[in-house]
C-alpha cells in the first residue's frame, strides 16, 4: 500500500492516460491486489505456453518406434482356437491333474484357451524383487523418455485395434465394439492425457511460507513410491491392466499387476506389448511384471515387502481383506469397489432421447461395469410410457458368441458373462425382487439357447427399497426401474442416497439447472447431467467413490499424484539468510525472558491490532 498510496499517484508517472486507467484499481485494496497479481498470472500463462510449445516440439521432432509383437492364432484370428467347446460341465479354473496352473476358457464358447502359472508367494516375491531393482534406474528417466514409451504403446494400440479387441472379447466374452469403447478408447485417452499433462501435474507445487518464515521457500514434490502392486478385475482386462501401468510408469514407479484368474489368458499378450515398448526405447522390461494365479497370489502381492502401495479394484468384501492385509505393514491402499449407480429421468425429458442412454448404461459389457447403471429412477408420470418404449429395445438385443467362430457370425449386442457364479448371484437377486412384487417384463434367467455363460437381458420394474437388488451390486444385464412417486425431486434424492454405494450418478432433465440441483445432492464420487459415462473419458478428472464404493482416486492429477509420496521441502530463499534460535528460548531456556519473548512473537505475527503489533515489537526488544 505504501508503494501505491493514492496521494502519490501523480508523482509515480507523467503519463496521465496511464494514471486515469489505473486509478479505479488503485482506489481499493482489492484493485491493488489485482494489479500485483497480473505479473504472476502472466508468468503462469507463459509457463503453460512454454510447456505446450515444448511438447509440440517434442512430438514433432521425436520419432516414435514401431514395435512388433508376435501373435498366436487365437490372438490374430476370430476362429483361431483349435480346441472344441466343452459344454458337458461348468468351467473349472482349477484342474486336479494340472496343479500349479490356472485353466483359461472363452466364456462365450467354453473353449479351452490354455493355462498360466498359479504363482506362489515365493514366485510373487521374486518378480516383485526384480521390479524393485529395475525401478531404481527407471526413476532417473526424464519425462520425455517416459512419454516416448507411452507414445510407443499408443502407436501399437492404434495400429492393432481389432487384435486387442479380439483378445479382450475372447477372454471376457464382450462384443468387439464394447471392447473398443471400454478397453481401447479409454486407454488411448489415458495415454494422451498423461502425456499432455502428467509432467505439469507432478511438478513441484510451491506453497506460501507465511510471514514468520518469509525467508524460506516451501514446496511439495512428488516422489515415486517404488513398486505399485495392482490387483485388477476381470471386466475390462486390457484397460484395467494398462490403466495403472501408464500412471505408474509415468510417475517413476515399477508396476506389478495381478490379473484376475478369470481373464488371465489375455494378460500375456498385453504384457508383451508393454515390455516390447520398454525394450525398444532402451529400458529394462523388468519394470513391469504380471502376477497370475488365485487368491494366494493376490495375498502375496499385498504382503510383499518389495511393494510400496496397493491399488485394488473389485468387490467390497475382497476390498476389506486387501485393506486388512495392507494394515499389517501400514501399506497405503486405493480401493475402487464398484457401485449401484443411479440414472434419473425427470418428468420433463423426451423419452425417445433418453432410452438409448438407459440401454447403454445398463447393457454395455453385459452390465459388468463398475460405473454401469444399476438403478434407473423414472418419474411417475412418464414411467408407463418409458417402459412401453424401452421394452421392445431390451427384447430386441441380440445375444450370442461375439466372434466369428463356432458357427457364430459375431453380430451381437450382448455377449457372455465372465463368471458362471455371477449368474447364480444375479438369479438370486431377480428371484428375490419378483417374490417381493417387482414385475419381470423379459429375461430373468440364463440363456438356455446358448451353450456358453449367457444371461438374458432383463427388464424389471416396480423395484422397491426392500428388495436386495436395490442395495446389492448386480454386475449383470439387468435394467431395474424404480418409480419416483409424484415426480418429487426431493424424494428422488432421498431414495438414491439410501444406498451405501456411491460411485457415479447421472440426471436427465430438460432443465440443466434442475438436473444440477438434484445431482449436487447425491452422495457419489462422480456426477454428470444429461450424459452418461463421460467422466471417465475426461481423464483429467479423478475416478472414485464414497462409502461401499471405496476411497482415494485414480485418474486426473489426484490419481497420478497418488502414485507418489508427497514430500514437503523447505529451503533458504536467500543464500546466507537462515533461521536462528533467539537466546531467550534457546537451551538452557531463560525462565524470566522466554515466555514474554514468545508471547511478543505471537502478538507480532497474529494480533490483528496495529497497537498490539507495536507493543509486541517493544516486547521483543525488551526481552530479546
């Protein structure tokens, strides 16, 4: 304020026009702060522009290597599996005659795909040790070197979209289009986002040091944890594996991924892609490792002394066991535990416009989505029209083998369920709902016309809070319609929040203001108005939930920083100017002067009264 005192404006410059322009700002303290902030904002903008230009130069001048990953017939050809479908019994991942291995099957055809090792604790510790050793050199790589690895992986992905989709389809039973949307597109966007923003997100963050420590510079730096242990689910085998490899590698960590025993076959191909990219770019491929096996292998990963943090995606029950395992060594953990995501259709929506979103939300990947729509809240005045409109669409869904093999043309909308046991769980929920008064319009059973693991797309209405299907995660092709009585927004919010899950949510209304008002009252980690699923395609946003949906986040700057230890750093701002301990409070403490001196110090910095600060100065002089 001394620099910009109003009575000195005329003396500061001879430029009357400049004075006239600045006078309104200089007439208030807020205006003065704005003027002082302009150079800082300009500096920030310049840094952002410099980052953009540097990335542009890097991307236009650096040649991206091309990698060659050899494919087996089952990976390169829809009809490349030679084994015959075994429809005589349910799939058994454990074969008594092949102990020490996990048996792999196509859930849609029941063809045997091969086997992978069922790793022991000793096996897991050994590969974690290799990853930890490789991480030491990887942590010293530059962001440009890490981006080149990411770009090499991405180049392979975009040139082999159908191969990756085919392998995902064969291992998890989803149609290729679902694999394209949920596996390939999301992974490419993750790489693009990390390459464009990752370095900025991990750059040291300067913090205000305060008046007492004005001679110090304070900042937070993000240091790699070391080895990240990832326990991935089976619903999206490619993306769930690559997702944390991308963020883990970019933040300087090694990544050891435990894939689900239900989708282990594809992990070999996906691992080969990443390792080939690392080798081609001149890095140790041991930085990335894959664990296969059953619960013992996952438990070994959690307890391994070489693993510094766990990222788990799965059910709340298993998540609690993982958290318990981590607690024994105070190991940090991220838990993403699924959801019962609501989709709301207010009374002012156009039915024909929202039905496609309901279909995609409920039946994408046969309903096997963490943030899929499990509860469809339709306002009372439109629920009959909505059911009449959506029912033919649900009945018309084509279900079958999603590849051109075993007599199928692969032209299907819904594929198979990854786990046979999941269909028993779904059936129990549907039967409970019907027994308590829900209306079953179609489906509600296994598809007995097909030999694989298929559950018929199902439509239930009249679902109420006393039904298990209202509170337990379904993870299947079920559209559950809940009627919102009297078109009451407040009642709708109350009904939605009665659930213990809280991952994602979406509200559709002709009034965005109304939709936002409803959405902001929902207890969920993510929300979107008049759209569905786009949160995850905006990879600058954190992904995660609340309650039974878990805690902490991945994606966005929050997720990337979660791969790091946040370390607070303080250093001298001016060389030679350092903190000293005043004699009254240095050991041995002067009992007569110590407390009055400290009291004066507190008043100098924290007493809002000018007179109090002046008295404090005299106190410091007196007792110092």
